[in-house]
């Protein structure tokens, strides 16, 4: 039987690194006018997502992937790519931050918290829980998950 002809890893990487960066316009065009609606397809994938995270070996898959990459790769990629993009990414997120966080200050302000207790009292944790519960209820309402 014939076998597929394939270049070496080095040849493939060289072509990838030389050709792919020039394809940004194709990427932008695909995002601007996708062949299929991202939201619709992603929502339709809900059952597949649920099945994948419920797989009996999901923890092994997850930890195996983490171990394969390792801390050194995470640090290298975070520093080389993440750091230069961090500031511009934060700047670009302004309108989305405002839209996403916007409903919560009024929710927090409306929480009727229990009275503060002496420093170190476990009862003080209830105050944080009251705020957290109100925020969670609002989040579920906003995403249509109900409460």
C-alpha cells in the first residue's frame, strides 16, 4: 500500500512560520463573515461538551496535557506572547468590561448584610457569602440559567 508523503517536522514548521503570519486577512475575513454562526454552533455543541467533561478519564486527559506542556512552556509562552498583548488587550476590553460588570454594583449595593461581628468571628464570612450569593443569582438570571 502507498504511504502518505509528508515533510519533516522542521520543513513543516518552516513553512508554517513563513506563510501563516501573512494569512491574517483570511483570519479577519473568516471572523467577519463566517460560513456558519459561531453562537449557534457553540450552543449546539453543548451536549458534546457535557459528554467530554463527564468522560471517565477526563482528569487523566487534563493532567496529562498539563504535564506534557509543563511550567516552562507556560512561562515561556506567557512571557513571550502574553506580556506584550496584556496592556492592549486590557485597553480593548473596556466596553466589554463595562457591559459585563455593569449589572453587579447595584446588586451588591442592594444586599442586606448581617451585622458585622468582632474581628475573627466566623459569622463575618456570612457577609461575604451574602454578597456572593446575590451576584451568583444575578449571573444565572443574566445567562438564562434561572435560579
